[in-house]
């Protein structure tokens, strides 16, 4: 991967069969041309009005090929949520953030490119 290439990813929230009351799966999708050596979910922040909670995490995936996806998080979708990730591809490293609205009120979910048969809410970022 050359130094001028950007790391491009999407996160998609897809409503699926509930597990422990959490029916939203959050997938990281590699939209770049090079494999991701690692993607670390460093922090998950939720917000509802004046209430905010931040949770540190060390969820890590490795060797995510271009166009591939990996499950990163599960949630109930009741709060606005922000994911902070540190991603490495070759000699390049980027910190990406993905913000989602309160998902439980979203009614017009769209097919997610790269996740066949899944409807969801997508956010893109690059660095």
C-alpha cells in the first residue's frame, strides 16, 4: 500500500435476531484496495440527551480483505452511538469515527452493499 492511499471503511448497523436484548449488529466493511492488517475498536460512546457514557474496549480484528466485513459490536440501538477505531493497513494507520442515530426509530433501512441480504444504516469514513 502506498503512502498516498487512504484507508476507507464503512460501518453498517443491521437489525438481526436479538441476542441478550441486543438486536443491532455493527459490521466493519473494508472499502479500500488493500487488506486491513488490524482494526481495533478503541471506544464506544452512547448519548441520550444530556446522558453520555463512554466505554473503552479492545475488540480487534485482523487481516480484513478488501470488500470483506467483520462483526465489531452488538447493541440495542436505543442511544446515539459513536465508534472510535484505530486501523492499520501496511505502513498507514488511521483513526476513524462512525456515528449512528438512535436506530430503534429508523424505519427506512436500505440494502447494505457488501452484506448480501442485510438491510441497515451505513456510515463511511476515511483517513
